[in-house]
C-alpha cells in the first residue's frame, strides 16, 4: 500500500491482523510500545495458548506433544500445560538454539523434527504413549504426531505452518479412538475448573501474581514495518523463535 510522505506515522496492524502502511490522523497519539518482559502482556498469543491447553484437556497425568514448541504459542503452552499438571511434555523444534529454548520452557524432552527418526525419539521419551498432540505444523509432521497418539488421545489442530493442514477422516479417528479438535476462530473449549488438590509447581521462569501464574515470555524478534518482507522470510526460514513483531 502506498505511503503518504506528509503523514509519516502509521499503524502496523489492521483489525483482523496483517501488516499495513497507511496514514494515521495526527490528533491520535502514537500507540505505546508493548512490554515483553512478562506473561502479563502476552495478549492474543496468551489467549490462544490458554485455549489450546483447555481444549486439549491436558491436565494431571497427561503426556503432551507440542509442535512448533519454540514459537510464541508453543513456549507458553509448555509452561501452562506444566502448571495444569501434565505428567510429561515433549516439544518439537528445529536447531540447537530452539531445542534449548524448548527445554527452558518446561519440556521434559525436546526433539528436532528435521531428524528422520524423530517419531522414534518421541516414543522413547514417552514410553507410555502420547495422550495429547497439539498440531500447529500440519503436513507430514502433523500426520506423524497423530500416529503417535494412544487410544483415547486428543489431536488438536491449530495451524499449518508446514504448508498444509493435517486432515484426519472421522472414520480413521474413530477407529483409533482419538478425538480430533480444530482450534480455529472463537475458542472451542469450555472454561473448566482445575481439579481439586495441591497446586502443581510453577514451570521454569514463571512467577506468581495475585495467585495466578505469570508465564515467562521471550523477547520477540522485531522488524521495522518497512522490512515486513524480511520478517516473513525469517519466519518462513524458521530462523526466529517466539513472537515476531513489526513496529512503525
């Protein structure tokens, strides 16, 4: 979209998402820069993570497999699932730095999904099987994650960064005894109370605020709005971890 040089201030986001470059009335004060030091300011990402943990049903005793675990949503999901009482968490990522971040976010095991034998590594890390898989990649990765689920498991689809959404036929899911949940649009899960009993320990890097857990949020990768194409290229190349933010 063309830029009007006479009004250099711009918004970086339109309702519904997306990058934009258009004039903003001079009488409107510029937006405050977000703070990224704590989970309090996690906004949409945090709401998505909470919805995924709730809709997946991963609670006390569950074993979860989280794809894109080094992403903005994935790192929060790991921490929130741990707080919800998950018995074991396995995160998928790519590269040594992201594997380290996944472990720091609370995963018991971090697996590089670019390695051909990654499903076997997950099976070794979860000898009793995976009860919940959160699929944000799709494609072959999503299909392999579905195959790792035990009967009675839940497969939650929330993205397809790998190029194509994972499609599971109802008959196939029923035969395997797996529940498939699509997390797109409005939240799909009811707000459920936590089970009675002592609260589980906080995940690494989390703090307590007003009796609630504050998840740690990684400082985002930041790009000027004029370099939006470079930001998208970095995301496509999987060279960023956590949130990617455009600023005016």
